[in-house]
C-alpha cells in the first residue's frame, strides 16, 4: 500500500514517539512536509530537526543533544540515569570539549563542563534515556572521577551518596575507577576520598 509523505512522517512518529529531519531526509521526504504538519498541529517542533506529537511528552534528553557529536551527559545528570542521584538534577550536566562553541552555551537549563580533547572520549558510552531513546553519557566511574576532581564542596553530600550506593552494587568496578583517575591525573584525590569515605 502506498503511503504519502505525511503518512510516512506520522507513521515514524507513532513508532518512535519522535521524528527527526535526519530520518525524513533518508526517506527523501521534503522538509516542507514537516512544516505543513506543524501548521496543521499534527506534529510539534521540539527543537531544530526534532519533532514530537502535540499530545505527547518528547524525549527531552535525546532532543537536547540531538546532532551534537561533541557533547555528552555527565556529572549528576548521568548519575541520575544510573540511579545514583538522590533527586532529578535541576540543570542538564553536559561535558563538551574546551573549544566548544555550539548552541548549548545559550541554553539556561544546561550546565556545561569543559574538558581537554584528549580526555573527552574517556568513559563515553551509550545508554537508553528514561524515555527509551539512545543517548551518549559517561559511565559511572568517569562521573565519580569528575565529581571528585570538581572542587565544589556544595555538593559533597550528593557525591558521598553516589559513592556509597555505587559501592553497595555488585557491578562496581574499582579497577576502572582508579584507571580513569590515573588518566585524569586525580589518582591521589580519589584515594583520599575513598579512604575518608570507607
């Protein structure tokens, strides 16, 4: 059965709860089709290149970093995904390369953390967001290292909570934690923190 362009877009939307211009371009669907569907209130523009159904909640985590190859969820936002954070973070923690100049700089809901290019890839992984889309974030060990190296004592209780809960889990990987600490140049800080905590 033949589907017109609008039906193809709505079909994608129903399947994934979201549709992107990247997906529609692959299917040779003209961009004007998305504009028409927005005017008809059949889809809603979440951000540039990302559309959702007007009556659904979009995947905010996927949408925020959509198309940003040089950004990754980190710190408390990433720990929230791993259930190692006591509460939902008020801002999105995102790590970027030191020379980053993208649109996230202007987003008031984002707390950017800058890192040297040679440390950016360390601990990067892909996980499912709470809404089920694949997103980039740092693994637990990288987040814990970043939190220890951050001199902001305002969040000590949250860091302590994350570490204690991490160590109670069977899958904690102390070897990886110390390996990352060495590569990030904070081995002594991690040892001191762990001795004080445990």
